[in-house]
């Protein structure tokens, strides 16, 4: 195939969630509200953790990273989805599509590594409380943060490079509301079997291995909690349950999408909605409404705002 055919596709058409315009308008209002809550909730968590020195601990350091990633992760997909609800033809340029895939996998893979680190942090805090400050020192936390971002970056670069190695010269309709590597690569004008295997061995294996590590770590934590006092056990169980909820929703999507051949299934769009819109919303809901320390910090931040407002009057 000649080089002139490799860049023949200049744009892709997104099928979206529905073709009914009335339904699209209703979905626009619904997901615009969800996106607003995602931004407000997660940004508020980051600000609260920065402003409250009592929350300057490893757990809340990583929680602030999780909130930041959730804002970025949802912002890669949701604004384009909202714009699509108002457009008759939902198109995305080739360059925008590649950029969307790159940042989607950057933030998604980084979040997977972050969730694994957060599980390790809980394991160290619950199973080795006397050595916790040494195990999770400030230096170690910063090193883990740098490592997870570098890991996500390398993963995203590798998958994006694989996507650009195949020619796109024919079909250009993506059966979803955003660009993702399995959906795009199946449109290539070439045999993509080897590329699909590499995608599964990369994204799929990372998701499965991380999920197994997370489940094992929480099983070990639960076993160690059997001999704890009821109040400490209740608080630890509440934290672990919150983590497991986020992990199940997030990694469940990754395993479902990336651990199979690149083809569309009817459930893909529903699963993708949970991945891009619902899971980032769970973070502020779970970690604030179920967390006494965060609620106290939010109340202090609100009181400080009112006090400063009263003094200015």
C-alpha cells in the first residue's frame, strides 16, 4: 500500500449514544450536570487537602492525585460527548482522535497504578502501623507518584505509537462516543491481529494484574482486621470498602474492553459511560460523604471562608 493512502482518513465519525435529537438534548442536560459535579467535587477535594494541614498524610496525598486524575480523565471525553449531543454529525479530526486516545490512556493507566499504590498504603497503615511513617515517608510517596505518572506516560506512548503504525484509508465510523484504541485500530486498512495481541498484552494484562494485586491486598487487610477493636475495624472496613468500590467500577471496564479482540459489543457504550462519567463522580461522593476527616476539613474550610467574608464587610 502506498504512503499516500496512509493518511487518507482525515476525520472519524462518532456514532454517539443515540440518534434521537430529543433524547440527545435530555442526555446533554443530564451529563452536563454530572460533569459539573465531577469538576466541583474533585476540585473541592484537592483544595481541601491542600488547605488542611491535618490531611497532609500519604492517604490524602494520593487521594488528591486521584481527584486531579479524575478531573483530567473525564475532561478528555465528556466535553466532546456533550458537544456531540448538539451536533447532527458527530465528527472528530484524526489529530483530535489520536490526542484523545493518548490522554485517555495516560490518565486511565496512571489511575490504575494509583489505585494499586493506595491499596499498598492502606495495607501498610493497617498491617504495619508501627512502621507506617517509615514505609510511607514523604520521599517514598513522591517517588511512587513520579513512578505512576511515568508508567502511565510510557503505556500511553506505546499504545498510541501502535495505533499510528497502521494505515487508515477506508471506514471511518467509530461505534462509540469517543475514540479508543480498540475501536480505532479495527478501522485500519491492514491486518491488525498482531497489534490487537499487543494491546491485550499491554492494557489487558496491566488491568488484570493490578486487579489481582488489589484484591489480594484487601484480603490480607481484612484478615488482619479480625483481631482489631470494633471502632478501628469499622473505620478501616469503611475505607477499604470505598477503595474496592472505585476499583471494581474502574478496573471492571478496563478488563471488559481490553482483554478481548477489538470488536464492538452492545454493552460497550454503557460500560464506557461508567468509565468516563460515573467513576470520576464516585470519588468525591465516596471519599467525602463516607469520610469523617474530609467532612470535618470541609466544614473548617467553609467556616474559614465565612469568617474571612465577615471580616471584609
